[in-house]
C-alpha cells in the first residue's frame, strides 16, 4: 500500500486552546469512549481517545492540554464494510496546572496535519514517524487530473486536460532490498507549476528531500495518507542550512494559523 504509515505524533498545543465539552462513544461497535473538546472557544470540536482513568465527570469548559498525542487509522462506523478508515487522535489529557509536557522535543514536529481541499491546518506532526525524508529515491512522476462533477477529466478552453498536481513516487532506500515489504512506497504530491519546474532535470534514482510537508488522512483501500510538499530539494543541496530553515518557517506559520 502506498503511504501506509502506522501513526504520526501530534503536538497537542499546536491544535489550539482545548476545553472539555463532554463524552462520546465511537468505534465500529460504539464502545470506545472519547473526549469531545471545543477548539479555540469556537463550536469546532476534536475527539480524543484519552489515557486510562480519565475523569469524564469534570465540568464543561474545563481547559485541558493534550500531550504525547498521535494520529492513527481508526475504524469508520458508517463504512467499515468497505474498509474505510478515519483519522483518530489519541493522547494524554491533563489539566492546565499539570507540569507534564510532550516527550518529543518541539523541533521534531516539523510538518503539519491538514484536511479539506483548502488544506486547513489542524496542528503540527512529526514526519519522521512516516519516513526518513533523507531516504527517498525517485522512480516515477505522473500527473493527477482534475475531474468534474461527473467524474470525468476536466478540460481547459483549449480542450487540454487540467492537471491538479503531480505524484512524485519514491522508494525508501533503506527498505528497497526487502522484497517482502509492499509498504515501502512513498507518494508525495506537488503543485503543477513547481512540479514542472522540478522535472526538467530529474531522472530515476535521484535522491530528493521534501520541503514544507503536509499530511492529510485518506483512509481508503489504496492509501492511508496523502502527503503534500511545497517543493523537493536534491539531497546534496540539503547540505546547506537554507532549505531546512525555509521548511521550518513554512510549517511554523501554517501551524500558527491553526491556533487562532
């Protein structure tokens, strides 16, 4: 399966201000108790599966903090027969007076988790949980075409198919000799203009490092995750500090918007 990642570490504080809204039951059999949280004093909510022993009797509106959180593939109640999965958040929910913090250092959360066509940011995640960004070897680039409301390829005024983005397909070099591993393919989507600029000098076997990573959850029978990147940089160019600095600024700015 393409982009089959077990889980991504999520920085709880990057989601925004969290307050207790109540208890909900989810899962295939409606037997998993989750905490409903209001985000940034809005009507937007997040469901989080909390640690064992969490006190669901606390008062509505109690401020909470989320640490050591993860986003995993959970079972979809409404479409489970078709194998659909949903993004499920787990972690430790504590009162604001508790001094505990994330086990991972802040700089490890180097990417963002997004949703929707506009790629709305929902917090920072750790890309290293998915793959080593310095371990990617390119083997194929293909276009994804925009479709209309009938599912047919959309065309421009010149009757040319409209490309929505390009798939950059990679093998993880450290796993390339493992013939029994079918889950070592990483597919990263890049916008058309940037893709066309990049492709001019590329060839199979090139080692590229993605910059400005964004992860979205797909949860279908082909892939669990969709991965976007602002651009790709040759591994030998990554020896300089500038690309890493640019990526840090990109993901920081995106995550800051999620805080409101």
